[in-house]
């Protein structure tokens, strides 16, 4: 019997205690946000109960690799899930599906199933929400801390390029987030033209 509540408490406690506080974006609040977004999209996509459970588990573990490594954290997230989830009643087949979902979130995203698509969309759900710029600034701060970018202008160029190329995969995410994402893209283009 799978114990979602047990594994949820385990990983959220671990993230709360052990994540680097410099992770202004990829902190516990992002994990909870992706869990909630995945749940909403799954309901719209009419996902069955077992698949929802696997999806929610993947959402909880998708960024757990940040506990150990920044670049290439997805592979570490899979290793953590493979190590921890059997203790909470997950079978090998379940963990394989969860692992595939986690790897699908790696940028550029590569979903191979509807569950992969839902998690990928949930991971970037903020792109089409009112809190986009607040989340984007958290990520900018994190990237500056880790030396990925050095200037605000660099940041806006990267955001412009990313939003221009990004597509949501599920019809539900497109319906919920596409229009506002395009507004954010036009605002970034405007900022770059100043």
C-alpha cells in the first residue's frame, strides 16, 4: 500500500531542514507549488486516482536533487526517489514512471506521456500566472548567486528567449496559462527595448 502522506512529510521535512537557503526559487515553496499545480492540471485532464498519486509523488521529488547538486539535479532527484520510495510502499514499476516524469522536467523539457506533460507544465505553471515577475525575480537572484548570470539585462534576454520558445503541453495548461504567458513575454520585450 502506497503511503503518499508519509513520503510527502518525509521529503518536505528534509527539504525544509537541508536545502541551501540561497535557493530563493527552488525552495520548498516551489515544490509545494508544483504539487498543487500538477493536482489542478490532473483534475482538468481527468487523470485516474493511481496516476494522480504517482504524479503528486513525482512533483514532491522532482527537485529533491537540489539537496546535493545544482546542475544536473534531476538525476539526483531520481536517485533519491529510487532510494526512499520503496520504504513507503512504491513498487519498482511505480518508481520507473515517477523517475521518467522527473527527467521530463529537465530543460529543455522532454515529456513522453501525459503524466510527463502534466508535471512539465506544472513545473513552469508560474509563466502564465499573476505571480510571474515575483517568481522570476527569485530565480534571477538564485542564478546570480550561482554565477549563471551577472546582469539584469542578461536575465531579460534569457527570459525573452525562454518564453518565446516555451510551449505548454497539455490543453489544460494552455487554457489556464498561455494567454497570460504571452502578456509577460510582451512586457519583457518592452523592458528590453527601453
